[in-house]
C-alpha cells in the first residue's frame, strides 16, 4: 500500500524549513517559522482551538496503541476545572516490543526522511496551537498567552531545532565513500564503504508539569529524528498536551507509511512511579527528563544502560552591582520575578546587592532603596488583578503555595505575597511574588555547616534580596552557588568592565549561561531556540543543554559496511 | 614572557594539516600525514630511535610534575628484557588541583589555538616514531614493524582525527552572534551574544597494555583539544609509551605558553588499583578506558560523575558462507588470525561455517575441508620461524598462553598452537594460533543455560571453526553473539545477495561494524583513521566509537553571554 504522504511530498513541503533551521543554528540569528501572535493562526483559530480542547474533556483519549491494560485519569487544572480525560495505561511487556518492531523501516527512511516526518508532525501541532494552548494552560497553570507562546511556537521551535541538530549530526558522515590506499608500486587497495545511522533503541521521555511541550519536544524529536522509538511518560498532572502530541505523531507516522507505534504514550496511575520502573529496563536506551534534582540524580546514577539527559533544579542568581538604566533594570527584574509566578527553572531567585548600595543613572541607591524600589516595580506591574493574572498564571501545585509561606519566615519581608482572585477561574490559586531580605555575609554561606535559606532552591515566586559586602563577594557567592547548587541562568547588572569580567569569568569557570544588563524586552528567564542555549549541561542544574551537538550525537550510532570496490 | 612558540607560528605550521583532516572526516577518503614506511623518517631515524629508547632503560623518567610522592617501576618487556624505568607516583590531592590551575589560560586559547598545540605535540611524537616503536614493542609485545605502524603513524592519525572532530564540534557555534527580533511596529530588540567552549574538568585516560598509544591518543587529544587537563594512567605493564607522550605534551604546552600540568602522568605501584581510586573522584569529569569488560562495566556504573568512554571486549564473528576467491579468503583470514597473535580487540574469534560446506570458485568445499584449508593457510604463513615472529609478536602476558592451552581442551583441534623461539629475544613467549572445531547447532547456544565455549571472549590466538546448520542459523548466531557479548568487528564471505543482506541487516540491527569479502590487503581487524569507525559504541563491546561527534561533543560545554547590542 502506498503511503498517503510520500517522502517527496514531505520534502517539497518541509525541506526549505529544515535548511533555514540548519543555517540558523550556525548563525544564531533570530528566526522562527512558528508565529507568536495568536491572530496569526487565522480568524477562527481561537474559537476552534477552544472547542477542540473542550471536546476532549471528560472523554477517553483513544490512541489505539498495543499493550493497553487499563485506563487512567486524574488531571485537575490549576485553574480548578476537572479535565476528566482518560488515557491508556501501558503494559511494557507488550508495548515495548511493539515499539521496536518499526525500527528497521524507520532506519531505512534515512536522516532526511525522518526529519521530514518530524517536521510534518510539528506542522500538524502548529496548526492546532490554540488547542494546545488550552491544554498547556490547564495542566501547567500558565496564563493563556504564555501557554500559547511557550507551549506552542516556542516549544515547536525547540523541537525543530532538535531535528536540525539531529539531521546535521547524521549527515556529517557520508552515506557512501570510496577509499583508495596507495601501495607503492603495487595497485592501490580500494574499498567501498557505506555508513548508516542507526537508533539506539527505545527512548523514554519523562515529562514535567510546568512545560510539558517546551521541555518535552527537544528530547522527543531528537530521538525520533535519530531513528529511535519514543515512549512518552508525561507528568501525571500534565498528560493532555503530550497525549495530543503522541496522537499527532502517530497519525503522521501512519500516513507516511511508518509504524505508528514508533511513538507511544505511557500514562500512569496515581503514585505508580512508572518512570522509575521504566527507566532501568534494558529496552530503554535513551532518557530525557525534566524535573526535580532528586529524581534526575537518581536517573543519572541508576539508568546506566541508557543515555540520560536531565534538566533538574538550580539556584539562579542575579548580581546587581550598578546600572545606567535603573528604571529599566527594575521593570525587567520585576517582570522576570512575576512571569508564571516564578515557576520557571530559569526564574532568578537570589538578587545579590551590595550592602553599601549601587551606582545608577538616578544616583546612588542604598541596599534598602534598591529592594523597596524593586518591590514597588513588582507591585506596579501587578497592581491590576485582571492584568496581573495574565503574567502570573496559577500555582501549578499546592507545594508552591507552602513554599511562599515558608519563605516569608526566613527573613524580613520586603514585599509580601498577595492572593489574587482570578476573574475567570475562581478556583485558581494565584499569588504574587514574595521578596525576602537576606544576609549574604561570607560567614552565612562559606562553610560546611552554613545553611543560608537562599542556597536552597525555592521553586515558585520567592526571591531573596541578598546583601553582600562587595562586588567581589557577590561573585564569590555566585561561584559557590553555581558550583554547589547549579544554575539554569545567571544575570548581572553592572557598568564596571572589571565587575563584568569577574562575573563572566565566574560563569565560564562554573559553566553557567549569563545575561548582562537586560533592561528591555528580553528577560533572563527566556531563551530563544536556534540562538540561545537553555542550560549549560556543565553545572549541577542540568547535564545537557537545549540544544547542541552533545544533545543528539549519542542518540544514534553509525554502522559501517566496507567491501572491495 | 613571550612564549617560545607563538600561536601564529603554530598555525602556519599546522593549519593546513587540520584543514585536510577536517575535509577527510567528511569524505572518508584515504589520507594520512604520518608515513607508514620506517625509511620515511630519514636515514638515521632507525639508529637514533633505538639509541634514544635504550638510553631510557634503567633510568628515572623525570616529568617535573607537582604532587609526586614516590617512584614506581616494574615493566618487563614481553620480549624478556627488563625496562627498569622509574616513573613518578602521584598524590592526587596535590596533582589534581595543579592540573586545574591552567584551565583558564587553556580555555582562552580557543578551539583553534588548542588544536594547533595538539598538532605540534603529535608532530613531535611523529618525529620520534622509531623511538616510540621500541617503547610500544617492549610493552605490548607487538612485532617491531607493527609497533612502528600501529603505535606510531596509525596512533598519531587517530589522535589527529580526534583533534579534528573536537575542533569541528567547537566551531559549530560561532564565537559571536548578533540577534535582532522584530517587535511589530516597535523597534526590534537586539542582543550581542558570545559563545565560548569550556572544558568539563580533569579527563582521566586509563591506558591498555596492547595498544597504549593507538587506544590512548583519541581520548587524550579529544579531551585536551576541548579544553580539559588530561591525567594519563597507563596500564602498569605499558607505561613507557604514554610517559613519553606526556613528556612531549608537557614540553610543547610549556613552549607555547601554557601550563605543562595540563597533561600529567599517574603511574601506579603493583596492585595499587589507582584507576579505580581516581575514577570516582569529583575532579574527574571525563574518562577514557580500554580494557576488560568487567572494569569497563564498573566504570560505566560507578563513575557517574564523569562522561565515560569505554572500549571493552567482545566476541568477533566471521560468517563464511561462500566465496569467489577461496585462496584470497583463506590467506586473508590466516593473516587476520595471526597478526599480533590474535591479541587485538578486533581479531576474529568465531568462524561460522555451514556444516554442509560452502560454494567457492574452486568448487564445493565441505566444512572439514574449509577448516583444514584454513589451518594450512595459517601454517604456510607462519612456516618460517623468523618471518612468523614478524607477524605474531610475543604474548603480552602469561594469561594468553593459558587460554591457548585451555582452548585446546574445548573441542577437536584443527590446528595446534606451536611455540616459536624468537631469533633475537629468546625470552619472548611466541605462539601460533590454535583453531578448534565447535558445534554451532542452535541448541548449543540458544537457551538460558547453554555455555558454548565460543560465546566467551578468548583473548589471544584462539579461533573456533563453528559448524552451523545453515546460513540463516549463522546469521542468528551472529545476532545472538553481538547482542549478548558485543563485537568490535564482524566479517562475512558470501556471493549471495540474500545472505549479504541478512548479515548486513543483523549488523545494522545489532550495531556492529561489518567487513564483507575481504580477500586482499585489508583485514577485518584493521581500521583506518579518518575513514573507518573503530567499534560502533552501540553493542556491549564498547560504548563509544573512534571517532565521531559523540566522542567529542560532551567533553566540553558552551557558555553563552548575551548583552544588549
């Protein structure tokens, strides 16, 4: 039977997009084929997307995948509505062999064939961006616009970026080569060699609650594009966006003549611990994980049969030493602290501010003044409840709220967290950030038995304004924090070339991604696909970066066959 | 103080070589800048090299590296002479911090600067190829010509190949980029971004006894070129070639203005187990290892703080199904079995031959006839004792001899191993291969409690002529062997397109490197740098291949700094 989607059709449709992605990962210039503006998806997209999402509620999510031994549900939206979607629960003994069955055909598609199928999957997902936005919103608690952008185009960008890296890596070695070795006066020896990228085996994606698509797509598409089946194990509170992704992938695979079981869902029952059980199975050769450091470390230490890519937790620091745009700095930081209620792995937690204050374009500002001005900037940003919810979203889980309350007991509260009633979803828990003053004197953190509260990750809208004795001390505390706790992001504000160099050296030594003097519309917690690396992979917060050669190179191996020419 | 060797001088000398290497890893054509012929090194090279080697004997090998807490010796040549060289023994508490001290300067040299220094180190080693040949010969037991070629130019090629991959990987991301994101009617946001490759930390090279330089150089140069200090822990019986390498590296680093402690030696006392002690230290972030599966598996499971690259052991198979060049096949196989007395990780062990015999250009040959013809071919190749030692070399250690004797008790001996007295070194243990008949019926190997002797790796000149019921059975046994034991190489002889396809599919499915119908001057156990992959990294024999993107990509991380443009 001929495939409904031929390789040629797919190539005509997507090859130029792949080429542009390949070029952009080299130039690192701005580019995206996925529009950020909701209106770009057409006049009816908003209504259609909402209706499609609502039609899923309370239904059984049929995937028609083998090895289903029951159905599980239980997602509750952070906005208070019950999703009531039932998902197939897998029997790995049946499902894993079925997923491997299509590997040979998928291998024979070649690097380009696989890339084109991946781009078609992304295109189908892109066309449903509004529907995905609702699914991401009602599982992560992100505000709608953020769910649309981060969960839609930005996630699709990261997926496409991974496909581009995967493709580039596989075609570094030619498919065939002629090899002729001179033998002095005798005839040369001649060999014909073929090189074939082969996948490692089943790849396991362990999804997270806050960014199911954004953090899930890089691993999913990197593994699929390099020839591996992908088993998607979503966070139990954020299944829907990944179930929709799996459905789209299966649909395209089948239409293009491949085994749809190359992508499958593994939804779990409450408290089942399915990820742990799957992760050490011999069939699982690759794992992508986003979540807590505890489980990420466990995976790195125990899933030794697999290539393990983790994004865990860190403690993100911003050094505030001086600025020539005090207002811009305050509003930029206020936005960074407020966006999605600080529930991003990239949100700053510790703001290191010299006890003696900082030089600014508005004159010298004391430590207390900087802190209260920042508190004021956050207050102003979030003064209108309805508008505030559009930045804040909802608390993703009850633990975040508990941490806000615990943080307020750690020191003098410079800005108290406020409860906001969501105008549309009264069941949502919406909280503004808390800002706590803390003592950054060296004796508070430099020693074996120091337990400064700001040295622990406090996931959520909690920030510490840490008073340090000098810029040099700030840099030392930054180094110590990245080295011992890890960091997804570092920021710094300084007009001093000397301090800039010190911070830069610290980040190079400890392997952390640095944003300097951001005062406009770019925020330390946001990275752009094709240009920015998300995480470094070189400090305790993550063992991989999105996206680079190391993220894709070991997902496949190259098999050589040589024969006399 | 200005460096004796400037970056510009090094670039003028080596940049074109790097460029050629970069081109060749893409074309996979034949190329080498390191001559194989001993005479290519000049008229006096042979004498000078021997004299230089002899001058080292019985001496203390001074490296002037910090943290030396004593001296160790104990190498005995497989040719019977005592080397008597003393090496510094390290105190890791002192040495490891000293090795890290130069990382910042090394990082600032950039990808090209580091590559040029690596190429200068290789050039210095290349100029001393004859001296290295004696050192490799008298630690590995390789015959002189093989020690010169495999330990000299071929090892240098593999080192250069690793530098080329490392360089290419680091420059995939530009050093700087301008990023401009449109904002509709507002001005675009503009950022300037810098990207810097940074090493992970100290890299540990755990050397092997049989190919100290060939197996050591890829990891050493890949790590050094990506910004990491390298601690070289040689096999206690093969220290000298790597000590000479470390000395050459330290000399060049110092001359080029870098800290010589970026490369250091860790020689160990008898039974000290230094590799195990070093491998799990937090400073060690990368490990390259060649040796037994037991210790390689231990490293993979326990050194979880490091990137671990292993080459372990496997069971190499050749399927003998049919041929149109019976004589060529026999002589090719005879050479493969005899070279370095089968003490290569790539030497075939199991020859799978249909019980009913095979079709050849010399008519149908029964199983017994093929086996006895192969035995005859080995006998003829090694009939002259003096010439035979030039292929065989010496037994690297006493265990190999024991395995030859044990193998002879596993079945009917088709070719007995013979002792040869080395004309120049009477103390050497020289043995010809043993060929043992074995039953490859499915019930012998397909089952949980089967223990066919040929399913264990029998390192050394031991081969099994395994009688199988059919070509299909041979392919199944091949699959089973690669899957459960791993394989560095697979060979096959067949004129049948159908059998060829079956063998090829098995190798693609199980991720093994395949050589088809080799009858001339290329052997299944030899791979050429820049063109052939050594190992696949996808079966139990090794978790990495020499050399590909995956071998270098995770030895460094890229730190990004972004600032408003």
